[in-house]
C-alpha cells in the first residue's frame, strides 16, 4: 500500500492536522550554531526555574519511580480543593492543562459538532477540536485600534454559537496576544451563553495578572454549571517539563473528564512537585516581581527601538518587527536568542518574547538592536 493511502485511511480530522510547533530547545540551537550561553525566551517558562521546594520534593520521592502513580492524585486534589474552595469531585488532574483541553474535546466534540474560539487564540484549541473531527468556528478578534488589540471579542464569539456548538474556549489572558478580559465582560458573556454549551476558561497565566478587575473564574463554578476553568503548573510554578495542570468544573462534568483520561495520566514526581509548589508562596511572589520588573525593562527597551508591544497581562510580550517574524527569529537564533515567531497565529511580522531575568532581557534587547 502506498503511503498516501495510509493518510487517507486516517480519521479525517487527524489527516488534515497541522502539528503544534514547539519552541526550539536550547541544546539543539547550541549544537546547530556551535555556540554556548544561548537563552530561550520562547515558551513562556519561568526564568527562575522550578520552585526549590518542588525540586526537593522530587528528590525525596525518586525511590517511588518503579511504582505506578496514584491515579486519583489524592493529596494533590485535596490541596487544590482547599486552595479553590471546591469539592475534590470537581477536579480533574491532567498531563499539563493541555490534556484537560483534549479531554473536553473528546468528551464533547465529534464530527458534526463545533467549538468556538477566537482568531489569534492559543494554538492548542484548533488542534484538539480538529483531532476529534469537529469543526472550528473562529470568531473575529478585536480590531487593532481596540484597547485589547487582537484580543477576544466576546460579542463576536457569542455570534458564532449555533445549534451544533458544544464548546467555547477562551484564554484569559490569551497567548500569544497577552490580552485579557475583565470580570464584568466575562460574567456578562457567561450569562448570555446557552446553558448547554460548555465554556472553558483557560487561566494558564492568571497568577501573573495584577489588574483588579481580572477575575478568578473558579469562584463562579456554582453560578455556571457549564463552566470549566483550567490552570497549570507549567508557567509561574516553573514545572513545564513535568506536565501537570488541572481543570475545575461541576462534579458531573469532572466525572466525565475523569472517565476519559488514562488511569495513570500524571506521574508521581509531577504530583509531589505540584503539591510542594502550591505552598511555596515566596517563590510565587518572587516570580511575580521578576516578571513585573522585566515587563518594564522590555517595554522600555523595545520603545527605544521604536517598537510597541501589545498590552500584556502575562509573562510575555508580542510585537511587530517588520514583514516577517520568522526572519527576525532566524537572525536572533544566530545570536543565541530563541524567541517565538507568531506568523503562524495569523500575526505576520510579529514575534513573542517571554519575559526573562534582567540579564536575559538585556541580551535579547541587544541582539534585537543589532538586527534591526
Ligand atoms: C502555556 C499555556 C498553557 C499550558 O499548557 P500545559 O499543558 O499546562 O503546559 C495553557 N494554555 C495557554 C493559553 C498557554 O499559553
């Protein structure tokens, strides 16, 4: 049989899928260009590394590697239930919060159904939707002259909902734009969405947001039985490599998500590290402060280069560098700096840079100044 046939034999959604493009690893760049001291500001990871308490917890549990993890993540769930004042039955632990998105898609999407999300939203939404053979209904974003340029337009998203819509996915703040939605806007939206449409609010960067009108949507779960809130340990907690995140929802929805997941989807080191990281308030605070200082440093530095980033509530900035973000990305690579071109988010000419340590930010700004 020819290879082409194997493609046509695949489920249609998968056969037409464009794979997610991960950030380039530092080791690969250093090998390719024969350089050292490269920095990666490409995947919105925590420049401080993992919470030290999480690292210690991992060392203490290494002897458990031969044993299957606790499939119900008992201790982690108990801690999260306390943190969010929800019942343990309302929690689904995922292999990264991306797995929660995938579970939602597998539970609620199928051919003939659709998911609504915004243009320029997180790249995983179209992937999980299409992988289930469902349709994506892509809402027009805010125009560029809006105070949240290219951000989600909840009005346009509402207008996309039809009889076949089962899921809506919203990132707050959104990646790669950095734009965010206020409590008032989101509550109003949730009140307007039909009760039988699931709304996922992805709060991967919530811990970084300092605006008073930014909502913690986990507090609204009892008001909206169709709401799912996702959180992650990959960003502020610095545990991206361990793959652990979670979803909060009604007990009924959570039960369905838990039925669909693999029995041992989150490994034991991820569970103990996440548990330790939650209680490491000092590390969290330090991460927030470093991010705020870095946000100022980068905004100022970019402005001196005549560049103005989109307003961001998260730990990254996106801005237009010219005709091709990929071209600037390639030239930054030669200087040992990995960022993210976001041409593939229909934002041609844009790159996204993660806010790093002071010295990483300086290195990035100097490299960018040399290129431009
Ligand atoms: C980084 C990111 C995540 C995190 O995914 P994990 O699977 O938890 O690592 C989720 N949503 C958005 C919008 C992100 O940018």
